[in-house]
């Protein structure tokens, strides 16, 4: 994951409600799986293992977000456990033969969460965050972001 992707994910997380946060987590997971594939193609075992660990951490966060009082969450837990197992096997054997299967399962779940996100009109989870306006001005080579409410008290005191 490059620095620009990290900035974009950070911005999305700051402004996300519960459903959007799950979608962002899936997007981060897909970036890590892409990085796993790239590291394998380059035969970079160290990066491969780091990216597998990061992908497993994303799946663990998805597991932590489940409310196991509902039957659908129990089924999701079983799928996430299966995906974690496949990632562990890939990590131990330094192979990616199961990566397509993992991505296929995750993409189907991702589509379902995208639909759920569209129906969730709840407020963002984080409060007192700084507003970011992109596209108001442009630099020579890149888009410039402007930050609003810079003088406003955001709850931090020194």
C-alpha cells in the first residue's frame, strides 16, 4: 500500500459510519491481497509474509465487528475463519494457489456490504474531525486539499 492510498483510506475512515467502515476495511484487504500477489510474482518472501499478515489482520477486524447474536454473523464467522486458514496456508507454503478463491469469496461479501452501505444513513462514527475539501484548487502536478475549521476547537487541550 502506498502513501497516497493510506491518505485516502484515512480520510474515508474519519468520515465513515459503521457500514462504510466495513466497506473501507474490505477495500484495504483487497489492496493487501494485491500486494501479496505482487510480492509473490517478484519472489519477495519478506514482503509476501508482511502483506499476508496485514491481510489476516484485516480479516480479524472483520471478525471483531461481527455481532454473533445473529445467525448471519455466525455464518460470516465461518467464512472468515476459512479465509484466515487459507491465508495461513499460503503464508506457510509461500504459494498463492488459493488466492483466487479467497478473493472470490471476499468479493461476493463485499458486494453485499456495498448494498448495505447504500441503505445506512447513520452519522459518521468520529466527531470533531477536520473537514477536508478536495478539488477547490489545483497545484501544478496534483490536486490540493484544503482543510476547513482550522481555528475551531476540536476537543484537544494542552
